[in-house]
C-alpha cells in the first residue's frame, strides 16, 4: 500500500496492464476502493464492468485509476490543492503513451477545465492538460449508473468501442 506524499492518506493505485492502450479514469475512489486500494472494485466498478461487457469491452484489459487517488479532502483542508495537483500530475503521467483515455465523471471534467460533463458525455474532448496524440472520451461517472442512469455511460462506452476498433484493434 502506498500513501499520498502530501497528506499521507492511503492511495488507490492504478491497476491493469501497464502497457495497455486504453486508460480508464474515475473521479474519486468510493469506500470499497479506499479499503482495497483497487480502482473500480466497488459498486461503481460492478456497473462499469457490466456495461463494458454489454459493449463488448473488457475492463481488465485496460489500465484503471482514479483522478483523486484517495478520499477527497474537505474544501477547507490545507492539503487539498497540493493533493489535487499531485494526483493530476500522476494522472497525466499515466495518460502518456496511451492511445485512448475514458475520462469518467464531473469532477474529472472540472479538474481538466472541460465543459460540464452533462454537455460532453460520450464526446471526444481536448484539453491543454492532455498529452499529444491521446484520444480522450468523456463519460458520466459509472457511479451515476448505480442510480439507474445508464444512458450516458452506454453512449460513452459505445464511443470507446468505436474508437478502440479504429485505433487499437
């Protein structure tokens, strides 16, 4: 188990093949992910794996991580900005060398200075933060689908499969 170099909280470390062409980034870890240290190991992960299966994709073949690598500090926490910046740099480093990134969630969208996720879900998006040559697809959080809102996630996964088949396969 690793700890955040800023606040020393236990972090959820990236998993999946280190050389995977696709990186799936969630907003922040949920309770189960914090406990296991593994991204997408809770209810959100169950939904994501199910929906990826429906789309003909396999999450275990992709690199996985969360943008916030531990529980999000409170807005008044003096470490919040430094933790955020450290986690963003780690995320950008993980993006480098990938061909496709699925960026999930409203907080991820905001941190990368993108429009609201509701207006860009399932679209290919660009940001000065993204490494050159990486195709980034925005998606609503799989956690939203836990409350039965599967449509946006399914559209984003359909786009991911389409781009994957064009670029990687």
